[in-house]
């Protein structure tokens, strides 16, 4: 739930990057952190294991500056993708205003994508929210790998029933990262 | 909490009520710092050392810790853990849940006694609960703040900032 502080003239929104293990959620945040102008970003905070897998979450605050007299901020989070951490994902998802679901385009990962998206739907509904009305965008990541599934197939398996905006990406090179971020942040603002 | 409520709008008057409560808590316990968080990790108000630069990250982490403990409670079939206490060499953190939705955080050092923090935090959370209840009701009338113009300007800013 977004927070609008009238006295401090601030608006805060929370966006969570969700998806199966190693799909590129942290990579998205790292790219955003490297490419957004310094005045608009805070430190990227990562709670990761020694092998750099996300253990709890990554956190990146972004500051749009003053808009109509309101300081507008987005807080970006990632969840840990590994199956083991389902309850941790629930904890991070708490109070989110919007979600980017990062799908791994590799053929071998389709099953994990589907399971993770179903889990997301369950977890959002468990918060009492309507999944189909919840601000959500899909990102088909790793479009550059040789065994990437065709877009039509990903659409069929992941997006045919929810029909949300979706973007192709190669997060490691920054391709599609900002298109995704722009779409989710606008969606979140439209629902404020 | 109405899950369909998308924004919590805290008015100027209620912010100052919240700040008064936090300030009194800090003054009476001798704590260093106190803040009110919502469960998503946003800092609603804070009081104490004004030179703290790290409160955004602290808010995110403390809310994360609490959310995690809520899941632990669920697994243990415990209703919830209302209170968390983190003890350090220099500083301690006392966190208490308010109406399932918010958290009161008190940071204090060895000059302050934990018992006092517990007792006075309980009083503060009762006060904050009733303030936040009013805030929730008022949040339905947010249209005067979030106008169409505002949304358009935010969208323009997003386009300007979020690019390679």
C-alpha cells in the first residue's frame, strides 16, 4: 500500500521483482542502479548468500524528485527465487503496490516460470487482493540465449489468462529493463 | 485492513500527532530514536537523532525482519509475535506490532532500561493505533491530492529518469 505523507509531502510506492531462481531479478536492480542518475537513486542493499544468491531481498530506493510539490519515491525489492524460500517471498511481498514478474525465457525453465507465477497469484490473493486487478507486468528475460522460447509460446503459457503488459529483455545488458520499470511504475501511479 | 485500499494518506494534523507520540516516547525513555513503519517498510514518521541518513534502508530491513518473524509464527502455529528485541553491544532495537499493519521501532542504548521501553511503548502503540485508525478512514478521501495532473507529471518524470 502506497504511503502519502501530506506533511512531509512525500509519496512512497513499493515494487517487487518476483520470479524463479536465477531468472535475473537482481540483475534488473543492478542495472537500474548503474544507469539511473546519481541524484535519483539510493544505495543498493543486498541480503545475499556467500555465493551471491539472494537470501532475503535486494532493495533499491529511487527518488523521482519533486512532482507537483510531492517528493515521489519508488522502493524496488527483489525476492529470493529459490523454491526453498517461499515464505520469505511472502514476507517481501507484504504491502507491495506492484509486481514485475521476471520469467526466464529458456525452454528448460518454462516449468519453473509457470510454477512461480502461480505461486505469486496465490500469495497476492492471500493478502486479500484480486490478482487480475493487481498492478503486474511480465518481463521475458534472457532473450539472447540460444534455447529461448518464442514469444508466442511464452505468451501462451504465462500471459494468456492474465493479459498484462509484457516486455522482452536481456537484463544483463540492460535491454528492456527500463521499459519494464516504466510500465510498472506508471501502472502503480495510476492505481494510487 | 481493507486490502483494496491502495494508499494510506497521512494528513499534516495526524503526522504531528504521530510525531508528538514518538517524541514523548523518546523523551520519557531516554531512547535515541523511534520510528513508525508500515508493513511494506515505509517510514511514516521518525523522532530522535535527526542526523540519521539511513532510515529508508533501516525501515526496509526492520519491516523485512518483522515480516519474516510473522512467517515463523505461522509455521509454529503462533498467532503472531507482537514484539521483537534485538540486542547489540552498543545499541538495542525494540519493535512492537500495531494493529497487524504497522510497527513501532525504538532504538536505545545501555542508558535506557528495556522494561521502561516495553511499558512506554505499549502506551505509545495504543495511542498510535487510534491515530492510524483515523488515518485509514481519511485515506478514502485522497482525490484532492492525487489529481490527473499529478499522475501525468509523474509519468513524464518517469519517462525522463528511467532511461538508458
